[in-house]
C-alpha cells in the first residue's frame, strides 16, 4: 500500500486520513497539521523521510512562479532540507497543469463562460497555471497579489503587471518569514474581511482557499468559487454567505477534497519519479489516465435528511 502524507503549517483541526484505490493501487492519504509550529513541521517531515512514498508541504509554498521564473521561499527550503530520501512536493506541478486544465474544461464544457465573468484571482504567483488559463479564456480579471499578499490597496488587471511587479518584489519577499504573507496555524481559522469593493465587483472568485476564506465578506451572494480544497465546514460557510456554487480542482475522497500537494504526491508515487524528473507531459498523461475532473458543488441545497449536501460531480 502506497502512503502519501502532507505535513502542513496549518491548523491541526483540518487533519484528515483516508484509504482509497487509485489506478488499481491502494493508497493511504493523510494530512497532518502542525499549527504553525516550524520545528514540529521540520521534525515531522524528517521523521517520515524514507518511510512513505511521497511527502507534501501543506499550508506553504516552496516556490512561487511568474511564467518561467521560480522564486523559492528561503525559510521553507530550510525547513524541508532534512528530507533526503522521500520525494517532497508542494502542489506546484498540479497548479500548473491540473488547474490550467480545470479552467479550460469548464469553459469547453459550458460550465462557466469566463468571457462573461468578473474574476478575482486572489494570488496569481501562487496559481500560475490558473492565471494563464483565465487570461486565455478571455475573463475580466483582477489579480489580488498586492491586495492580499502584501496588503497594498492596488488591483492588478493585466498579467503583464503581475510579471513586472513580481520580478521586483518576489526576490525580496521570498527571503522574509513566510507567515508574513500567508496564514499559518490558528490564523487559518480567523477571518478578517478586506477590500469589499473588489469582492463586490467579482462574480467568480478563485485561487487559494485560505486567502479566500480569510478575506471574503460575509455576503458572497450568487458568486462561484473555484479553489483546491473544501471541507464540509467550508461549504457551510459558503452556503451561509449566499454563494451559488463551489468548484474544486482536486477529486472528492471521503466526502471531502485533499489539497494539491497531496494529489501531486499521488502522481509522484504512481510514477515512481522524483519531482525534479517530472515534465509537464508526465502530469498531463497521468491526469488523463486518472480522469480527474472539476467537482461542481451547488450550494444551499440540503439532502433528504436536512444535512448540508456532500460534494457531487
């Protein structure tokens, strides 16, 4: 049985473990939160090194990307440096392949007509593939990198602006403590709504769920949310806000979704390759075999027992 474990800087309240069969192979998938404790994060990774088939970095990015340029977070690289045997991933391979294909398939299948949507992508440098595909699809976009990444009240409306600013800012930001730019530990449970006007302008909000959850207003009436990982409590929050539907990019397992780093770990374990050996074709070919498709979840529709609905394709 293959085992993929995500060690997260996020809250332990979102821990999850499931057994599932994928392409005929039995898997154990697990997410372990360390509540923002950097030492516990590094120690747990080292403890599992050589004992599992793939390790995921959760609640953090190893890299952020602007087109062909990757910028590594120095602090995260130091924390994972003790892992010597087991392949370790942060979900970047799927963010640049699966999430790009998600946008394309939603447009192609008529699920979303992006040309008619006002799209807020909360962070383009965290979702390079999604950002590219949204531009390709002809969406009206606001990139929230300055708004939500560093708190500067400037909306970016062109990807060329993301590239220009990213080339100047990212070399500096990635040398600073990661928690300054992304919620870790208990902060993932806190909501501090910001920039209500840009949310009010949007009809579709996409990108990292922790950014969306932390900064979205209480009123999200009629909006579509496209993100990677939603638990039942997250769906209930969106239902309460009035959101019309949620679309997840990763498959439903045990009634909920795992993060992109876990699912990238699955692909690495299936292929038996190191992340540095992977090319885009490896991901796309394996995704075609897996048949993973976006999960469209209508909101505000309880089941027969009166409970909130489970995700459905």
